[in-house]
C-alpha cells in the first residue's frame, strides 16, 4: 500500500464530513435487510419469529423457501455493492485531494474505502436501527464485500466456505472459516496494518454473530443445511 497511518488519519480529519456522510450511507444500506423486509412486509410473517430467530438468508430459506429467497439474496448482494462503490468514491476523492494524485495513492485509498464501507455495511446488516438492531449474520453481504475487495481474498473466503458447507452440511462452519480467514487473506494480499485491523473487526463481527452456532457445533447440536425447507 502507498499510504501511511498518518496519511489515513490526516484524510479522516480533513475530509471528516464527506467520510461521515458516506459512513452513515453505508450503514443505512446495510440496514436494508432483505429477509426482514420480504418476510415482514410481503409475507406478513417476520422471519425473526421462526427457527433460529436470525434475520439471515439461511433461516429465511429454512422457514419459507420459494422464489422469494432470490429476492433476499438480491437485496443482500446489491446493498453491499452499493456500499462498496460509495466507499471507493468518497475515500478515493478525499485521499487524492488532500494527500496526492498518484495512481498508487488513489488505489490505496480506494482499497481503504472498500474495507471501511464493508465494515459499516455489515454493522447495518447485523444491527439495523430500523429493525430494533436485530438483523442477520452477514455472510452473503460479507461474501459480496470480499469479492468487491479482491478476487484473491474472495477465493480464500468463498473457497473454504463452500468446501466446508458442502462436505459437512454445516453452513455455520463455513461461515466461521470466512470470519477467521478474512484477516489472514487480507494480510497476505496487502501487508497493511490499517487494513489488517479493519479486516479483524469484520471477521470478528462474523464470528461474534455465529457465537451460538459455534457453541452448538462444539456440543454436536447444530442443524445441518438441507435444500428442503422445514415444514
């Protein structure tokens, strides 16, 4: 990466207002929870009152199944894409304006913007202010964010997730892999301490939201995933 911690802090101080506005926008985009919106306002049956009580894709599919699952997927993917583009645009503009206009500087702040936006989008997804701070676990949105950040990171995160989920039938096990591997993949690709810290926060959020699943995995009571929804 071409910028130092001082450069990042300087940009945050000078460009505080646009960064704050973009941060709020990324958080609010994350609050647009597809599982809650579809179940509560279309099906009139809040997904959080069923199964694990989680407002995520897996619990939605297990509870309702059907083509509306695709709407949930689309919502979770598009809100992450929107947040990342906002993060890139704002951080790149502010960084280049106040630090320098080289391509290296531009790329460094664009990458920082991806991580920053992804973190707040996940916070919105997990703790949506308009749904009593009770949201999903962030796997689909987090996976989309990984793809938007770098294909090598996405390969590690998604590759391990898919292998573990398919082989063991435990989606939560693959999700835990995603949370744990994300910081390691970030360091391998960028060797940047600021990005590493942000990636640890993102991965930590994923693991925190799966703390119940981790307990059930350790006790052998975790539910396995099935393509057929529960009756």
